C-alpha cells in the first residue's frame, strides 16, 4: 500500500516506519497519524513482524502536531473527533516492541509519540521539547504524564512551563533516552537493537513490555504480583524450555513463537 506521509518497509522481522513530510519537519497532521495507526494495526497482526522502529529525518523526528491544522479546531470538534484517541494512541496501544530512533527535533507531539515508544535511541543532534505553552496550550498527547515519569518532576515542569529544549546529552542524563549515538549511526544502532529483540520469543517480549509498562500505572506490590503471575505463565511456553535447554546445551536458542 502506498502512503503519502510515511515510508514503510520491512527488513527481516523488523518493520520500519519513517515519517516523511520534509516540507513541515514531519509535523503530525491527521493524514500522517491515520497512516501511522493503519500501519501499526497491520504490523500487530503480521506474524512476520517482531519489532518496529519509528523514525524521522536527520533534521526532525517530528516537530509536533501540525499547528496549521490545529489552528482550525475548536473545543467541540476536538472533543467529538479526538485525534489523540482515534490515531495517536495507536502507538501507545501497540503491543509489540517499538523503538523510537530520534534525530533532530522531537517537539510537542513528536516528543510525546517518541515517549509512547518502548525506548528512545537518540542521535547526538536530537532535541526534545514540549513547547506547546508558547502556542497558548499545553501538551495534549501524554506529555504532562509521561515526561515526569521519564525525567522527574523538576525537569518536566521546567520543560513544559518554559518550553525550552533538552539536547541529547541532557536527555540521556535525565533518563528520557536509553542511548545516544552519532547521527550517522542512528538507524544502524536502532536496527541492531530491533533485530536483537525480533529474534526473541515474541510472546515473552510482549509480556515483558506489558509488565514494564505496569510499573508506570500501579503500585510496587501490585506490580510485582503482576510480574510474578506473568513470569509463572511463561513456563507454559515451549520457548521457555527451548531457551533454558539451549543455555544448558551451550547453543543458541531457536524460539518457536516469533
Ligand atoms: C506545522 C510546522 C511545524 C508544526 C514546523 N513547521 N513545525 N508546520 N506544524 N508543528 C513548518 C514551518 O511552518 C515551515 O513551513 C517548515 O516546517 C520549516 O520550519 P521552520 O520553522 O522554517 O524551520 P526552523 O527555522 O529550522 O525551525 C524549526 C523549529 C520550528 C524550531 C522546529 O519549526 C518550530 O518551532 N516548530 C513548531 C514546534 C512546536 O511548537 N511544536 C508543538 C506543536 S503543538 P513553511 O511553509 O513556513 O516553510 C503539539 C500538540 C500535540 O504538538 C497535541 C496532540 C493531540
């Protein structure tokens, strides 16, 4: 299928989605988020996909929601046709592992979409920010919730209230990104990570993602209880016996459920 605002390809078991609106620094217009949600739905159903990489251009991962589109919206239209609920949340709802590979600007909704991914690998040129306050609004796709969980209250307040940007070095120091790499290596490093994930047992990777995400949502005692139940249930999988046998036999594991 041909898309207008994104490019999609698969390499082995990895799906790669590239935002492609260079004229607007990959601003996230309705068409783009609709196409993104469509591809994610297809990747989720596709047994051949074990991990997804979401990326943009060298200059911009995404410079936010499309301000020119947002300008025309009013409260009732946003409430009745909520773009966030309809399409943006597809990234947060995606059940397979998904990595954001960020170069250049990840601002507003761009930063929010990156934070919906399981982890962010940043190039040295990456710049993160929630500048919505400069437009007379606040973050509207999870930024006021996910940013403090990632970087703590002080930095989240600083960024959301002043609208300043955070460079890659500060983002790594603050826990927003998992790694910083030279710009020219970004996609290779993200693909290497995705390929490493995609050869694991997919149900186990999905359960691991689900369990880590619980840490965001519930208290420690309930979270640990949830983790233990899921861990125990994995002993019903052939992949558990294959993984442990492979270790004991000093060979690579070949997981059946991929
Ligand atoms: C629409 C955008 C855009 C955006 C850039 N462009 N960001 N169009 N929405 N978010 C367009 C510009 O209008 C311009 O088009 C072209 O992209 C290049 O941008 P420049 O500003 O000329 O580039 P530069 O000088 O390099 O500055 C880069 C920048 C700046 C610092 C990233 O573009 C910027 O501040 N953009 C807005 C960032 C922002 O406020 N994001 C938050 C959006 S609100 P023309 O046609 O003029 O050449 C949001 C809410 C989420 O995200 C809520 C979810 C439901």
